């Protein structure tokens, strides 16, 4: 048996987040092949980060499924003979929109908290732009949908291009 | 065993692939692409198949019902009893077109496409050499993202930030 001791208190010091910040900003891949570094990352990952991101993934999956079902009903009842099928706004429609909006709101709050903590650093990670874009585009589509502009805009576009 | 290993390796890729195809199929559905060729299949299933076909290299460039043997539209009033007069090309040309088509599929899809896959596979194996290091680096970035949401009570949590880590290893 061999026992390895990693004195985390001496490594991380007073500002406990500084350890991960330093590791995150490191460009040297060989650093992550060090066993001690791997053990520290494994510990942090298993203790709190993994569960958190799994929950976030699950939340996003719920959003995607709801959004997908919502999009499937976009063209109304296709068996009826009409050029433009109005959006059927029944109870399931409202439930779907509320679920999607709540999840998007949670994501927006998450981004805001991240921005407030990171300040300038937030805009250096380009994935953050994608996350903001995703929230913004969903809201846009959702507003167009709720205000009934999608069939009108779509028909208008078809007329315009024809 | 090798088969199981290969299936295990591609399962996440396939999942991603299905998500991509579904996304594009849904895009096509929104713009209401014609799916008459698929008969009574629901539109989304037909479009899923269509997108899968194009992802796999679908070469049906002409009308999906007729292939290359295009039937000429009969003029009203013209009576045609001969089979050959209904088609645009002679039988020989049609056979030859299909032959060229098969040769083309063989060279373009089977050989050229596999070259591309081989190149991708090589680059993947290069990345794979440092996969563990990349994996740990990515996880550190995510851990940091979680940690900036921590309050003071989380930083004082002995379980989250212990003073010492003791790792036991079997020799």
C-alpha cells in the first residue's frame, strides 16, 4: 500500500477559487498529465461539479423535447384545407411555452450570475456568446409565435419572393 | 469483442448524428419540404429519411420515381402505342447512364469518401493521444464555472474544500 498526501490547504491558500482559475488558464497540457493534478480535479469533479452539470444537461434535455413537440404543432391541423393554418393556442400550447420560458429564464439567470462574478472574463470565453445567442433567439422566436406573426411573416415572405 | 468495442465507441457519435439529422429534418419541416415521394409516411419521418439519405450520400439527383429513365409527357390528342415513344431516351442510353452512375458511385462514394474517413480517423487518433489531458482540462473549466457560483458557505464547506486529500494506491 502507498499513501499519497495532497495538502490542499497549502496549495489553494485563502482564495480557494484561485486553484481552479490557475489550472483553467494553463495552456500546458503536460500539467494535466500529472497524477496529483488529476487527483485534485477528479475529487472536485466527483464531489460537486459532475452532479451540477448533469442536472443542467437534464434541464436542457427537457427544454429540447418540449421545444421539439412545440415546433411539431407549428403548422396547425394540416388535414384542413387552407393556405395558412392558424396556430392552435390551447392549454398544451400554454404549458409548453411556460416550461420552455421557465427553463430559459433559469439559463438567463445563470448567465447573469456568471457575468456578475466574472466581469470582463465572461466575454473572453466565446461559448458564452453562443449561450446568450441561444437565449435571445429563443425569446425572439417565442414572441413571434405568441403574437401570431410566424404564419403571417412566412406567408408574406412567400408572396414577396414569388 | 472487437465489434462490441466498436459499437461502444460510436454510440455517442451516433447519438449526436441522430440529433443533427432530427434538427435538419425539423428545419425542412418548418419550411414544408415536399414529401410526396415517401407516400403515407408522416412528414417528419419522411424528412428524417431524406436527411439520412443525403448524409449518407444520396445520389438520386433526378425524380425519385423514375431515376434516369425519364418518361416524356404525352401531348393531348397524340396516341402512342409503342412503348419506346413514351421515353425520352433509347434503352441503350438508359442502361449506359445507369452503368456510369454505378461507376461514379463506386469511385466517388466508396473510394473517395473512405479516403476522407481515413483522414478524419487519423486526426482523431492524434487528438486521442492527449485525450486524458484534454479531458481533465475541460473538466477544470467546468469546475471553475461551478465554483464561481459558490458563496462563502460553500468555500467553508469541509467536504468541498478539504485541507488534505489522502490517496491510497495498491502497489
